[in-house]
C-alpha cells in the first residue's frame, strides 16, 4: 500500500460565539486538512489548525511545511512514512524543519491508514480493549464577569460540569469571576486557565483568594519560559498547577516534572508533533505517576476524533479531557466519530 497522493485543503468552521483567551480572539476555526491516498485505495486524513499565537504556525506555514516533505513520503508505505516523519536527523533536514502542527496532521493521517489496513478502530490500535464514554470540559471565554457567570450557568444547564475558565491579566477580575462561578455552581469542577497572563505575585494573591473554594487546577499562570516562577507557585499552591504552554515535547515534560515546576502536564497533539510523540509523553508521565490533561487547540473534527481515540487508550493517566471544539461549532459536524450530547461523549 504505497502512498500515491498527498493533498491539502484549507477548511473553515464558524463558531457559535467568538472564542476569547488572554492570547487571542477567534471567530472561525481555520485549519489545513491533509489527505493521503494509497495505491490500494485507502485514504487517511489528518488536520492542523492555524494557531500562530501558540505554535507559530498559520495556514501558510502549515501548507509550506507539508509541501516541503511530500516527495520524501511519496511512494513509501505508511509505516515507513511514519518512521521517516519522526526520525531524528540533523537540523537541516527537511523533516526537522517542519512545524509541529504540520507534523501532527501527517502523523494522524498515516496512523489512520495503518489502523485501517489492520481493520481496527484507532482506539484499539492505540491499545484500548473497549470503548468507554468520555467527558470533556467546556471552555468559558474571557469576558466581563457577568457574561462569564451567565456562560458558566448555561453550560451547567446543558449538563457540562467541568468548566475551563479563561482568564486575563486582571487578577481582581480573575478572582471575582472564579468566586462568582464557584458560588453560583457549587458542584461544578472549575479549571482555571490564565494562558501565561499572570506574574508570580498576582498568582499567589489569586491562590490566597481561592481558599475556601474548590478549584480543580490552575493552568499555565505565568510565561512559558518562566519555569522558576512556575515552580515557586507550585511549591506555594494547594491547588494543583498544570503546565501547558511550557510543555511542547517530551524534553519539556521531563524538565518540568524533574524540577517539580508543575503538578500536571497538558498534552496537545499540535504542540508535540502528533500521536506518536504524545504517547511518549503519556508513557513518561505514567512512569512518574503524573496525571495529564489531553487538550487541543480550536480544531476540526478529524484531529478531535484522533485525540479522543487516544484518550480512551490512556484513560488511566489522562485525568482531564479538554476536547470541546465540536461543542463550539455553529453547526454539528457529520465527520465526528463521537456524539457530543450534554456531558457525555459517546462513540457513534
Ligand atoms: Mg491552556
């Protein structure tokens, strides 16, 4: 089953309402879809969203990355192509120069081809014996306090009880928002995501103000490069600290865990370069008894599908699933392997 064609398409999915974090504001999900066809007729699909603010890759960079290695993957069988994609070569090699998201899109298309050739669904290919229902958090975008509390209540009425609340640099606003949501929804699990917007002093003040409230975790309070600051916060905090932007790959994860700079790691396929790389981090975290979040950017249905299949296979180490993009689509996607109704995600 040699690869005979690799094609790319640019796709857009309108959102119900704009998605706002400390880093960006998004009205449409914009992504590149890569379609790999083999001589035997099998087709594997992968996706990479444009998230320039986070991975440095916009649509142009992703297209350019994929185009630069098409000739290397062409005529290979998928298992060999996957090996070539993840091979460590010197830094001038074309494959080493491609972006993480572009690499992830190719990795997922190739894995899909391999699982299809073995005639098994992806979750089985990743090692799970059986399908289970999953639960994702839902994002509450950064806004005025009243709007955020209303959004949290609406999510709760729809059965969503794990809320990922996006906060900005204004610590007083952050404190007021979280206290108000916690009071309004005492049984909700609240995950706080500052997307690097705080400094250490502000974060410690926030933690003090959260005493008496039940908060699940605080995600990436300070700049990704400020591991020392993150460690100071982790040592001080009785709320678990989750590293997101500070961890792209296995080396980053090891550094954060070995230095005890955070309690948990947020793994995203688009940061680490695909499923095979995510599995390396998951296996490492499992060996260290560290629990993870499996997160995503604002993504299309195919890359969310693959992340969900992976979440099933690693349910013992993935404590939180942050794969709520389909809930934010204006129209329901027909390309999902899963139903997103209320709080449970079920396999179709
Ligand atoms: Mg985050």
